[in-house]
């Protein structure tokens, strides 16, 4: 079996898969091995691990088959294995544990012998050093461009273009005429409308589109106008997104500010800043932890749900497909809002049922073990082998240096000259020792990662042990963490038709509080009457309270209740909102906590499938659907077998 890998850069230099494939095929024929197949990753970087290279991932999977289809993987050169220690050694060691070895055409060796493993370590170090050298040279050239105020590469801010693009030492930023005109127009519109949404709509209506040809969104136009490029006429090279060391400094060079030819005058920038400062500041509402955000719940249209505070008393999940792709697009989905409390309660019930089911927990653990076995290699033996090799190399250095020094002294050289001779002789062994120590440190880090993965399994077992306690009282933050730990996914399969009208805040209060609706007897009314006020009102407050309780029980509309009870629907709704806002309703329902209760109205159900990845375990639960709105809100791979009886299958 041969494994071929070339990067995009190697392809550009003429070293494609066919070039390396001819070399590995001739090598296999020369060794009289049986060639059983080829795996090839063309255009994939050597810094990628096995899981990130499609054919190498398939090779590793096939190596675990029984009977094993091959016992030797042939590569053209060491850097075909990988360009970093992590990308190089992890899959080579994993194959060794399976009895599969790697042969390298260049220098003709394999890792089935100590000498071969030593040469492989040298190739691994060389591949990584070569990668670092290439990167340092490339980054150094880019740094020099940036410091000279030239275009160093990367994204060009909207409103600017690159002149002399591709010419060494000449490419630089210039103003893009059409894009700059769009920015100037956007500034004028915003100064007039003081609204990003309206600015985006007007730009789109005037066919002033983004660079990609799409319509503007409010967020997009705001970012373009308020970015450093537009306001400060500059771009920052190696800024916030630059890769940094442990001290916070950019790894590949210093941060450089490159001046741009301005689009706006100083006065225009000042006017824009003043307009931004004069806008009413956004006031953040109280935060709530939504358990099923961050992609944990998908909608029927394929998008995900996000938590949303629709009104002070209403918390919902809103499909991200309801957002406009750009201002005025009108292509939003129609997935209805989901009442957050109800959905989370039902999904949490399924989590508790899974935690309390020993068979399901065992299946979850076993499936996870099977899915991640290649990532949990035991590095203990590797570290022990490296420790032995390090000790042998240290002894070899001491013996070699001492012998060289004695010979130098016998030849009449001075002590300093003898020490220099000893250092020269020991230098190759010192380099090998440094490489071994580096590889050992990396192996220890990988061992810690494997142990961390193993702790996930222990967490599952621990969860099964504590499932008997009342998990309903777990804090929302702990619930969210547990859902992520169990890799929970909820998929909304079916939504009930949207109802017309305004969502009932009173019913929402009972759902959020997880309480039934009290029966308003004469005694119950006597207890709450002093709270309800209305001494100067012509409308009987008991009638209003009874109407609101009936609405929570039946799901009736305000207008239906108004005609039945002889109360104006607007007055009834206004009074309900006032009691909720002022805390009167909370206090009244607390006084009736011990009264007889009936269930709150449950709308038509939706169907949700709950899974715990990487399991096939799933459950479908019915969840109550909330009422809808007619307006408001926005719709989201050498073989030990070399005998004639068992020829090698490389």
C-alpha cells in the first residue's frame, strides 16, 4: 500500500501525485512486495493531522479491518508523512500498534528497526525545520512589504483596490472609485436617517451592492462605515487576528499600521462620529441562559435557533432563517417562534430519562469508545522507549566526548582545543538528543489529551450515578454545560401552524413559573382583591381576573373573552400588562399558591428529535407550541512478513 501526499505548493512546482506515485510503485516492485492499493491526498498540507486528510483518514480506518488488508505503507519521503510532530508521529505510532509499518523511498528505510526509527526521527525534524524556514522567509518578505506601506496580502477593505497587483515591490492601496462612491452615499443616508437598516435598504434600492454583488445588511454597512479603514484611513497588519506567542506578541513579525488614501475628509469623519454619538445608547436587558443555542437545536428549514427576549415577559427561540439575508430581501423563513421554557423543559426531561437509563448510558459510552479509539492511543510505551533512547544517547555523548578529549590531549593539544574537539564529535548526538527530548515532550502532551478524552467517559459514568437525584433543581448554567458534555442535539421535525394574534403574556407567566392556574373561588378572591385596585373603575376587577385566568386555561383570544365578559378587549389587555409590569400579578398568584389548580392551556404540539452524539440514540418528544404573531419579530496508512509463504503486502 502506498500513501501519496503533495501540497498545493508542490503541485505548482510540478511534483504531483503521479510523480510521487511512480517512485513508490517502483520501490514496492524493487522490494518484491505486493502492491494492493493507493491512498492519495492531493493538495493537502503536511501540517494537517490524519483526521483532516480524507484518504489518510480512510487508510487508518482500513488498517483496523480484520483481516488487515496491508501491513506496510510506502511514502516517497519523510515530509509526505507530515510537516509537524503532531501530524507526523500520531498516525505512524497508531499504525505501529496495529502491526503496520511505514517505509520511506528516499533513503530506503522503514520504522520496523531501531535504525529505521532513528532515521525517521531525523526526517521528522528536517520536515518541521524546513516548514519553519519556509514560513519565516515568507513572513519576513510580507513584513517588509507592510513596513514599506505596500500591500502585504490578505483582504482589501471595501472602498479600496490594489494597484500594480502581482508586481514585486510595487503593489499598493488605491481608492476604488465605485466602492468609494457607495461609502460616501451610505454616509449621507445615515446622517439623514440615523438608521443602519434604512441606510442598507436605500443602498440596495439604488443597486449599490457589496463587493460580492449581494445586498447590504444593517450590520455590514455599519461595519464598513465605522471601521478603521473608513474613519482612520488605515489598515493594521498583524493586528487582533495575528497568531501570537505566550507573551501576546505577534509570532511572525511586528504589528504595522499601513496608511490608506482617504475617502472622507476630516470634517466628514467628524460629522459621522457626531451622528453615532447622538444616537440613543442601546440598553442591555437582563440576561437569560438559553440552553439550546450555539447550534444545539435545528429548525425544519435547516437553520438553527437562537434565544431571544421578545418582550419583558416572553423568552423564545427564534429560527435564524427569519433574518433577512440583506435589507429588503424578503426571503425569510416562516418557522414559528418556540416558547423557550416549554422546549427546554421537555428536552431536559429527555436528558434526565437518558441519565437514569443504565442501558442507554452504557450504549452511549460504548459508541463513544468505538468512534474515538484512534484518538486514545496509549503513549506510555512510546514515552518509555524515548526515555531509554534518551538515556542511551546521553551515555553515548559522554563516552564520545570523553574519548575525543583524551585523544586530543594525547596529540598534545591544549585543554581548550581538546574541549572543542569533544564538542564537535558530540554535536550530532546532541542534536539527536534535542530531537528526542522534543518528541518526548510532545508525546506527553498527546498523552494528556488522550487522558482528557478518557475523562469524558468517566463523566458519563458519574452522570449515571447522580441521575437519581432531582436534576430539575440544577442551575441553568450547569444544565447548559451538561447538554454540551452529552453532545445533545435537538431537531424540530414538525411545527404546528402559526396562530394569529398577540401571544398571551398571562399564560406565558404560568408556563415560565411552571404552575397551574388557580380556581378563583369567593375565598380566593377575598385574598387577592386588595391588590387588584379599581375602586374608581366602572369595570369589575374580579371579572377581569376571571377572564385572564380563563384565557390561560382555554387559550381563548382577548376579543372573544371581551364579548363574553362584557369587557373591552383593549382595556383587558392593557390591565393585564400593567399588573404583570408592576408585579401585582406575581403577588396575587403567590397568595393563591395553595388554591385548587387546573392545567394551563397547551397549544398544538411540535415534534422534536433529541440525540446525544455520537449516538444513534434518539427520542421524539412532543413540546407545546406557543402562540404566534401577525406582526413584530423577525423570521433563521513493511511488513514483518517477508517470508515466501507470507509475502509483504505494501
